[in-house]
């Protein structure tokens, strides 16, 4: 049994009077301290899996457990002490009228922490920003700095698990590498478990020991980092995804 176990997960939305099966019978397990990737095209259901884990998607079938406890219905506050999420768009995930100090203070207030100043200082230092950013507003920050604030907000409660929904796809390539290295370092220092969603196989190969390939809401294939780098896919869709990830090559 892993820290996170998902068995036969299905998610169904009702849109314009019709049922949309966004996730269909998906199963996987993530060990404690592991970094696990979920990859696929846009619309493959990969982000919906993360939202199902945190209770933000309508689960229509299957079971999910965290450390052996079933995940059902609204998540209790204790769940969010263990599990935090970093979203894709750093421009949308921070309130434009809240300072960095307020962004980081809110989760501490919700969970009853009293050592606010020390935790904020540590979180800012850990993501490479420092105290000079504490009272800035999001419009005073670059995209990479905003995402660092979002990561600081996620780690400030000292969770065990980070769910990462395309955390670098909205950033420039040079900034992407900095943020990925930051996430790698934080995982090593804090013993975190990651579930990383991405359409970028290079990101997944860098960050994850294992990955699940999804298409049209279904799990297509599970691979290790080594088999991904060796392009040892067994399914046609995964091979096509690998070919597409190589990009344009002149004749």
C-alpha cells in the first residue's frame, strides 16, 4: 500500500444537460517520498485526477485513500495540513489586492498557527525570495516570483504531499528550470511526496521516478523514468507522445 492509492477512479461532470466522463477507471499508487507524474494531452483528465484527490471534482466511482484513510466527501481541515496544491497559473492563483504577507498568513490563521512571523520568514527563504518580498503585491512580482510565492503558500503548513498542476507551463523556459530545481530541492530537504501533472515529458523525466500516461480520461500506460528516457513505450499513444515531444527536427 502506498501513501496515496487510487483504484478505479471515475469522474463525471454534467455539462449542458449531458454527462461528460472526464476520468474513467484510473488506478495508481504513490509511495511515501516518491515523485509521481501524470502526463497526457490537454483534456486527457490528468488535472481532474488531482482535483478529485482534494475533493474538487465529482467522483462517480472508485476509491481513493491517503495513508490508508478513505478520501470521501468534503475533506477535513486536517487533510489540508497534509496535502497542498500548486496551480498552473501564477497570475490567477494569487489575489491581486493581497500582499505576499497576507497570502502566506491566511493558511496559518485558518489552521491556528501562532508562530506566523517565523513561518513566513522560513517559507520565503526556502523558496529563494527573502524578507524583502513580504509586503509586495502580485503586480510587483514576475511570473517566476509569483509561482515561488504560491509554492511558499503550499509548504508553509509543512505538508507531506504536494499536488503540482503544470507548475511551470505558464513560465519562460529559463524560469521553468529554476522552479523545477527549487521543487526538487524542497522535496529532498523536507521528504515531500509529489504528484506532478504535466504535458511536458522532459519535465516529468527530470522530476519523477514513475509516470502514468493518460488519454481521453483513461490510463494508457505506466512507465518508469528509465523506460521513458529509453523511449521503451509499449502503447502506440505513448510512442506518439514521445515522438511529438522531440519537437521539430530539420531534414
